C-alpha cells in the first residue's frame, strides 16, 4: 500500500495581491460616497437613493469583509487548522450573499409602503446625487474587474454588490427624471423594486456558490466522472474508489482517492503519471493518492 501527496501554488501571488488592492480601493470609494448618498437620500426624501445608500452600506461592509478575508487567509496553517484560514474567503462570500437577500427584502417592504402613499421627492437633488453615485460605482466596478473575479468567489461577490449598486444608481437617475419632467412620484419606489429584484438574483447566485463550496461540493469546472474515467484509463489501474474532489477555497481545488493497481505495476512511476494528468487535464495540484494492490484490497466503510 502506498501514498502520495502533492501540492502546488500556481494560483498565484500576483492575483492575490491585485485582489487585495482592488478590494481596498473599492472599499475607500464606496464607503466615502455612501455617507454622501445617505445625506442626499434624507434631504431629498428619495427611497431609491436611500435603498441605494443601504446597498452601498452593504457594499462597504462586503468589500471590507472581503479585504479582511484575503488578509486573514494569508495566515499560516497550524496543527489545529491544517489548511490555514483560506476558507474564510468563502465564509465572507456566503455572508455577502445573505446580506444582499436581507437588503432586498427591506427595500420591497419600504417600496410597498411608498407605493400605497407616494411622498414628495426633491427630483433635482435626487438626480445630482444619483449621477455622482453612478460614476463612483463605475469606478469601483472597473477596479474590481481588474481583480481575479472569474476565479475568486470572494472578489466576484464583492463585484456583484457593486454591480447591483451601479444598477441602483441607474434606476435612481431614471426615477429622478420621471419625477422631474412628469411629477410621477411613484417612479421612486418602482425603481427601488427593480433594483431589489436585481439584488436578489445576485444574492442567490453568490449564496448558492459559496454554500456549495462550504458543503465540500465538487468544483463546477471539474467533472468527477471524467476524472475517474481518466484515472481508470491509465495503464496498470484496475479500479478507483473513495474519490473526493472539492475546493478549499474558490481557486484552490483538491483531490483524494484510492487507486487499485495490479501487483506488477510500478507504483511510484504511476503516481507521477497520475499527478501529471490531474495537473495538465484538470488543473488539480493538491492531490492525496493512496495506492492499493489488487491482491490486497482496501476494506472498510470509507473505501466505497
């Protein structure tokens, strides 16, 4: 019986550094303007602005939490936390997703109240604050786009927060124009409802993706059946069992399995070939592979 463990870190220090910088700059931008939007929303009596400000508050919290998660994830592994704190990123993304859902529910409730009794809104002030808010959100979204949002779930959740806020600013601008030119005050809560729907969609996506990782689900870009098929196709391999593919964090896939080989097969050479195949075909670098010989089968409930 043999065992092999391999681990690489090509997911990159450069991406990690650019992600931190992007989150930090976005946090400063959003947090600063959030205060302006809260004051503007109160003065103009606009729900569209206040809901956008509420979303900006969650943005600031999300971006701050995401930045902290990346910093926290740099801590070294310990004997009690053998993978370190990398998964804190996924926990942060999960919290961000839930925050989006809670905020959208609040906007729905407040919008319903305003649809029943539309209040007076200062359209020109609302328009001015909304336009500036749009520019701030575009800047923050651009900064986050330069980060590793396709690979890193935490950065993607922060990006979706800002994108939803950007759409909120567009909705507030449209509502302000409707009130300014047609005195249609209902436009304010209606714009808020549209934003809330967009926020819910983003929130569900991020929550679902992070929950999947927290539940040790297989990464979406890796087919476990294809991994097994590839391993079974290697010379000398008779069976593959106890196969697990999961993600430590969004850009850190891992694999463990038992490979049953014929007694005459050279185990060390086969392990090298398996690791190369998993790296080249599936981009899995963190592997733990146990060799079982066909004439000495593995037994026990875990070997299934």
